[in-house]
């Protein structure tokens, strides 16, 4: 996965752009993966670890009524997390991660259900993933998918 992170950092540097994260189920793992790359300080603005709904609201700007209505594991929540990370950390790109890593379901949502949000200055989008494996495998796969999705956006 470090090759993916290295590629993202290199592409962001070449474009003169920055990235920030808002992470729930990965607990900062995505930001840690990016900042493990030498020179990442040129492009990584920071990350928000928003494990609780209250912090999703206060730090990332997720609307309270959305969390009440849809729950934390939702496509729109991921998009808001991405946009919130981008705005709060003054970055060009934001990535938002929410889901259930396991070992069992949470609030009726099966383990392995994950949403990845990507935001730039104009739009925010999200993707639903259904991942398998234990808690650690779901978290690793979430980080890998998030890096791949950002890489696809940077290639456009």
C-alpha cells in the first residue's frame, strides 16, 4: 500500500495540491499511511479522527439531522466528511471514511459496509464498498480503496 501512498503524494506535489482526511472506522490510518511517505508534509494538511457522531458534527460539519435520519454509515455522511476535511484543513482535496469494520454489525449495518467520500472545491462524491475479512482487513482495504479512488480523481 505504501506504493499507492507514494504515488498520491507525488501526484499531489506535481499538481501543487493538498489533501486532508476525516476518518471514522480507520481511526487516522489513512492519514498515517500518507504521512509515512517522505516529503508528505508538502501535501498532507492534516486529518480529523471523528469516531463519534458528535465529532462528525462539530469537527467535520456533518449535519445532525442527517446523522439522526441516516446514521453514521451512509453515503452522504462520507461526502460531508470529505468536504468537511477539505474545508476545515484548508486543503484542495478531502477524503471521508465511515463504515463498520466489525467484528459484527453496528446499528443494523453489516460489518464490512464502508463509504468513501472524495471532495474537491466543486463537488463531493461517495462510493459504497462491501469488504470482507476481519476488522484489520476491512480497515486496510478501506485505506487502499480510498487511495485508489483519490488516485483516479487526480488522473482526470
